C-alpha cells in the first residue's frame, strides 16, 4: 500500500484532479487510507453530479482531489465527469502502470513495459534506468538506455 500511496502522492503533485477507476474494488482500502491534508479524497459511487459540484464550487482554486470511482470508466458520452477528467489525470494501479509512474513515463510507453517484462522485474535495473530517463525520451532512446543499464555503461 505504501507504493500505491507514494505513486498517488507523486501524481497529485503534478495534477490537481486524479481519477482512479477500480471496477474490481480491490484498491478501495488503499484509497480510503490515503492521508494527505492537501488532498480531498472523494468516493464517487452514483454521485457524479454532486462530486462535480463540490469540485467546481471549491473556493480554493489550488485544491487537489483524488476521485476514487469503484466502477469501469464510462463511455465518454455517458461520463458526467469527462470535462474534469480531461483536465486531470487517470491513475492506474496495475504493475505496469506503477512502473511507468515510478519512471516518470506516460501511459503511451506502456508497450515498453509489456514487451520487456523480464527487464522490469529487477528493481535494481529499474532504479538505474530511472536515473537515466529524461522527460523528452522516446521509445528508441529508452531502449538504448535499457541496454546501457544491462551493459553497465552510461548513455
């Protein structure tokens, strides 16, 4: 749970609104236990409109919200919170998503984690790679840096 909370903390440092869809409800306890005085945790369960009003009418424009939603993400046409979601960030708590967040990469790079799962199984390699990754790296550069870590060289 500490790893999830650390990942949430880093995400909430960068985004004002964080949406966490959890259809299996396996992370309900972790969401409820998240404790940060600067973040309001809202459980959105058939109260989308009320949650939206609460966020929009908050007098503090810098207020941060974690919206835990124990269901699948609805289709855009049916999503009452779509405008807020597009302003914020969708948090995912599976192994690959946590690795991407830890490395500071976007979900677009998920294919790298999926394609190279054995590489990312080593915490030591992940930490070495993390120190080399830069914000504007593309998939090709990240693969080169992965090879550098394996070879024990620098980029």
